[in-house]
C-alpha cells in the first residue's frame, strides 16, 4: 500500500501558505510545508496488513500518544484528500490493534523484534518497546478517532474504535482503584529515578478519589503522585467522543458507561485535583494522590495544564483555566523559563533552562488573542537554530543548544499553530463551546 509523502498539492496547504506569506515572513509557510512533508515522507511505514506504523523521529518505536499528535494537523486537510484519509485510518487501525494487544504499553515495535528501551524491563513482550503506563496513551487515539469522524463524516472506523474503547474504559475503571485492583508494575533497575516506579513497581501510595491512576506522565517520567490531573481531564474528553461514537453505532450501554466515567473523572478532579494558590487563586494541580499531597507545576508534554482547551474541552476563557494558565506561564511554575532567546514551559525530562517548542505552540493555540498566536509562531521560527525543524527543547538563551534533532511531534505542533494562524486549522474540532 502506498501513502502520500507530500502535501504540496493539497488545496488547504496552498491557501495556508498564501496567507502566511501575506504576513511578511516566507519561512512561516516554508516551515509548515517542510514539517508536514517530513512526517509523511520519513516517519510513516506502510505495513503488510494495510496499517501504518509511525516512528517518533529519531527513536524507531511507535508511541500511541506521539503517533496521534503527529497526525492531528492533517485533520485540517482531509475534506478533499482521500489518500490522506486512508493514511489516518491506517494509523488508527494500527493503534487499535496495539491497544488490544497490550493496553498498558506506551510504545511498540513494528514487528515482534524484541527491541526495547531497556531489555531488563519486566515486560518481555517482543512487540512492546516500553510498557510505561500513561493514561494519555489510551486517550489520544480515541481523540483522533472522534476528530477524524467529525472532520470527514466517515464512520467506517467506528466499530473498531468502539471495541477499543471497551478495553480502555475497563482499564480506566480498574485503575480508579489502583491499590486493590491493579496488577500493573513497572521496575527499571538502571537509569534515573524518573524511569521507574517506587514501592516494588506499584508507585507512590494513593487513596481512591474517582480519578484514574497513571504510572507515568506524558513525558514518560514517573508520576510523583498517581493522579495526573491534565491526563484525567483529557481522558474525560476522550470518553465524550467514545459516547458519541458508541451512540452512532447503537452501542448504547457503552455510550452510557463512557459518559458516566467521564462525569466521574471530572467530578473527582473538581474535588481532589484543584488547590487554592495564594497569588493565582483556585487552580488545577498537576498531580495529586488523594492523601493530601499536590504537585504544583506543569510539563511541556501534552496533556498539560496549559493544553487543557486543546485536549480536554476546557474553554480557553474558563476562569479556573485562566488562573492556572497565569500560574503556568510565570516563575511560580518551576518548569517555566525566560531567557534572552525565548520564554516558555520546559520539562523535568530535559535539562534545566530548556524550553519546549511544543509548549510554545500550545501557548499560542490556547490563547484567545490572535496577536499572541502570531507571536508564538515567530518565536518558533526564531528558535529553530536555522534547521527548519522543531526540536524537543532548546536552551532559553541559545537555541543552538537543543535536544533531539528530529522530533516529529514538535513539527506537528508547529503545523497546528501555523494552520491556526492562517485561519485554516483544526480549532473547530477541539474548541469547547463557552
């Protein structure tokens, strides 16, 4: 099977580049085209079963989260492009099969090769690159499936999406009571403490709250506390989509179960996942344990607190989101940096003082100010170290000091923002009604 390797003939791209050129910076459109073409030409691998395997860039494995976000900007290009539609369906089918195979795994091999991030991990499944359980790894393919349906009207993937959702709902319910019902463990003997879970692989103790537990963050770093707040809100949004898809294929019992679980997650976050900050008022915590502990920070990886309008149907004008946003984009957040080259959110996953282009793009996309979106786009162009590509992170004072020269998720987020600035993005697919 052959999939498209360029978007240069797509009419939406033609118009987007024309509009971006009209802003007086030709690199805006050039970089948009380069980022989208790079994903298609270099990260997509057609498989014999008709599915598509997607590498992250310079790591040869397929992450459920990354492969979803890498494809999100193409949703804006699908209406008259059947070839791109077929590609996204092929990726979705691959993701559905991976979740059915092992819903706790976050990253997979293309074949049962036995390749792994660490050969000594407890999981010895030859299909699994890594079994770091992250709530968002299950949420993002469901978000992509629902947004694909909304963007194209095609429903041929819905039966498999709904079957996958049964697995996800069951697992998320199990992990609402992680201490008593979960058999999941993760132990890695070598590496930093963020690469393993304490307490014999069970993670730090949690009390039952109604939220669903996660071993690891979207950064693949271990959670300090087991309830990651943005991941739970992202899961609730994914469940909204599940309920709609299930209703469409007349799976009313699953639709009701998904809607009920979404309500439980949101209620639990409201009760246990917010704190009163002395300067910013009522804000979302990043992680909690239900035992009185809360971590106040944000991470550049999505779902993040900053990205809640983008991934969790939180309106960008919501007062609690705005209060949280002010915290995240301030020195009060230990992962926020301001330097001579840029300012933005970083991650404990990368060196101190490093800002993530993903977070710069998210700050632009979730702003209600068009001028701020354009400012974020300029910042991304100005900090690419002349490479024409986005990196995982760069030093706040010197963009030539960067991590990961080839990181497709960051390229996708540039494309999302550039299309949005051009007025041709996916905003209608994720923006909640105020």
